[in-house]
C-alpha cells in the first residue's frame, strides 16, 4: 500500500470535532494540543496508581536474565564481604603499630604481666587496664613483617573488590540494556497495533516522550540503582553484624539513627513522588508543544503568533522547571538531613569508644574499625534513601509506558484470513453504521455498491463524512454494525496488511520521508526493480522534472521536502502509488493545493493511474468529477443523493445546489 499518511485529514464537522476533543474550537491550542483518552497519559500532579504493582511489572522484564542476576548477586555479596572485612583487617594493622609503639616504651626483659602489675601498684589503673587487653613485647618495636602481611592482604582485597565490581557493572549493564531493548521493541510493536483513535487523542510529543524519555529513565535505574540497592542492603547487614561483634554497646548507639532515618526517608519519598510524576508529565506536554510549533512554524509566522507560542512555551517550561526544581529539592533534602544524624552519631561513638579504649574494654584498632563501620553503615542507608527517590521517578515513568502498552488495540485479525487469488475491486457497503463517540451519530445505515473498475466520487460539505468512509474501508476505524465487503468477502476476514495492500492512496497532504527522491518512490513497493521505479516515475510525470535537478533521483528531500514544489511533491506520491500497483485507488483532494499547470499534470497522471481500477475520489471542486461513473452526495454521514453528474443536475437537489454555488461564487469573484 502507498499512502501519503495513514492519518488522513479529518473533517471538521461537529461530530468529528467532538471526537478530536475540540468541539468548542480548533485543534490548535496552547500546550501542544494535548489530549487524553479514557486511559491516556497521567495528568499533571497525579500520583503513581500502583507503586508496588508497577515495580513488580518492571521486575517481570528481568526474568529472562535470572542467571545473570544470580551472578550479579554473587558478585555483590563477594564485594560486600570484602568491603566489610577491610576495616577489621585494617584495625589489625593499627593494633600492630600501636602495640609496637607501646612495647618500646617499656624496658626489655620484663613480661607484659609484670608491667601491668607494676602500673597497678602505682595507681595507673587505666593504663594497666588498656595494656592488659593488648599483646606487647616490652622493649621491642613494631613487627613490620606482620604489618606487611596485613597490608598485602588488604591490597589483594582491594584488587579483588575492584575486579568483582567491574564484572558486576558489566553484567548489569548488559542486562539493563537488553531489558530496555526488549521494552522498546514491545512499545514499537504496540504502536503499530494501536487504532488511529489513539493518535487522534494523544500528541506526537506526548507519545515520543513515553517512548524516549520515560524508557531512558527506566534504563538508567535498571543499570545503576538496582545493583546499588542490593549492595546497600547486604552492606547494612554485614556491617551491622561486624559492629555487634566488636561492641554491642556502640552498635546500639549506632542503631538509634535507624528509625529516625526511616521516618525521614518515608516523609521525603511521599512528597517527592508527586513532584517526579509532575516532572515527567510536564516534560511530555512541553515536548508536544515544541513538536507542534516546530512542525507548524510556517503557520505560526504567517499569523504572527510567535509571541503567543513563546508565551505558551514559557508557561510550560516554567511548570516543568517548578516540578523539576521541587522534585530535586525535596529529594535532595534527605542527604544533608541524614548527614546531620550521622555526624551526631559519629561524635557519640568517638567519645564513648575512646572511653572504652582507655578502660581496656576495646582495642584502638577495634574503635578505628567501628568508626569506619559507622560511616559504611550510614552510607548505604543514605544511598538506599536516594535510590527510593529515584524509584519514585522510575515508577512514574514506568506507569506512563505501561499505560501505553495497556491501551486497547485494534480488533485482532481473523484466525484464518481470507485469500483472493485475483482482486476484482467490487466494493459493497451494507447497512453500515459508525460513530466516533457512542452518543454522537455520524454514519447511519449506509448502503453502497461499487462495481469493479468504476470511479465513484464522494462529495458533500465539510464534515459530511467523506474521509470517514475511506477510514472505514481501510479499517483505520471499525464499524459498529453492518458489513463492508470486497469481492464478496467481508473486510474483517482479511488481515489488515493484506487489506491495505489492495489500496493506493493519494492525499491532499503529501508525506515524503527524509531521503532521496528514488527512495521515496521505491517506498511504494518493497523489492521493486530499477526499471519498475523508473516506469512509475515516467507514468506519474515525475521523470521530466527530476532530471532537471542537479542530483536527479539522488536529490535529498530534507525536512518537509522544501526543496521541491507542492505540485512536484504530489507527483511523487502518485509515482509511489503507480509503483504499488493497487487494484483500488483512493484520491482525497489530490489537486486542491496546487497551481493550475501542476493540476493539469496531476490530472493526467491520475487519469492514467485510474485506468482499470476501482477508484474513490473525494472532491470539493465538483468540476473535477463530472466524468465519474457514480457520485455519492453525503451530508451529516448519510448518502442523500446518488447518480452520475447529469442525473444529479437534472434532479435539482442538494448536488445541484452545491455545483451551482461553486460556480456562482467563482463568477462573483471574477466580477
């Protein structure tokens, strides 16, 4: 199938304006024209609906990588174990140095017991108690051989720790990127299965924000925060165990900060979640506005609405700034508050620990190790608190993505699709009823019989339902009742891709991709040969003007194909339709926006394209469809008249009035 755009222009009647959510005004509106369906994107300020459910759903994407995750957990446990062991081993080195320094203070020849007793006899009980818990050799200094062994062990631990950490991040990076890769594939596949209505109700900027920003936010969390969270949990457990072994009293003091930290984390997380949700929704709205203003920058300039566009941008940008600032500020307050608690805890441990060393209850190395454990104990708690805030942002993003994935899809194709050996192009509408909204009727009880090779023109005032007929024929929308058949086969019996291969479309709004002219024509049929592409170009009157361009068929068409004229764009879309070789042709105001000379060329190309094909022509200029085999006159979704041009003019009805009003208007303008 060849289309200028799947989303053909929508009629602007009251019914369809209601469908677009703009019954009281045009679709262009501040904020990027953002709409919302029954299950659309989160509105600003809404909280995550199901935090744990969404988090569990994200975790479900990690199931194929369970072995990788087990390896990561093992590496994390190894890293945590080595990290927890380091302060205690370093404490041994400190004890060796301190005991060696103390041993040199006493004369050799005496034993440690004798020195302790002598100190007690001179009322130096505190020093005696401290020495009694140490292992010294009077008169000897530091045992550097033992110190070297301890430091060698520490060096080995540091190297192993770094290696395990590198492997852990490497594997987790692979897992996270593979997971997000699959999620992006799922989202992309979902977008192809969504009905046209979803794209009517949501701006491209909003959809792109979910596909890019929100998924990138999930990827960042999977890659960094999960390993940090696992490491933090195990570190807290390991450090707590070592602290209890060294001194239950000091461990109890350190634990006093835990409930305070938990309350503080919960308090901040509850308030930051709302702001993170607002931040990501504001990002989607701002992206939608920017995309709409950029796409329509010519119209914005034409109507001198730059200031208005900038005002809307400033307002949405300010809203995003406020949401981002508050999200970062609120989540950022947790670190200084936690540091205050940690510092108070640190002072208490230093004072009480020093007193325990002086009393001989603890060694200096134990106190040094405990102080390090205290720092390592509070650090993962602070880290966990920060990660919880990141998770709030991630879950807000995940819910937006899941809402897209949960959107109602198009009706499934038939389990056993029909196959036509040769398409004739016989199209029949039988008692077809359709409405965009349940309470707003549009097409009611429509009947139509188009024979193979016939040209049927569909005319009527704006909003009569002309383009809607085409949307129903190609199953962009599903009918509520009745039946549409092609060659006596219900169109619901075909796969959608097969059905749409029957059609070629040339629309008023041309759509060309970034790429060469050659690539744009070749888009009409996959694997078309060079000769077939050139033949389509000649048939569409494209070849003559392409060869006048400096690069010919290799001419690059940039944004909006601004380097060729509107008529040339339309001829390219006709060439694309020629290459597709459709049996049924749809022409939707294909010549309404071009000059007279271009219109002549386009009409010649269209006339050749229509030969032998069933054709539906939607037209406002009635002079262009006088030779149609049948003309359907539509008004408010109904066929009010039907016949050829002469029959309808002779009837003197609605078509007669439309036809004469066009020429009367043209005559008055000429006068």
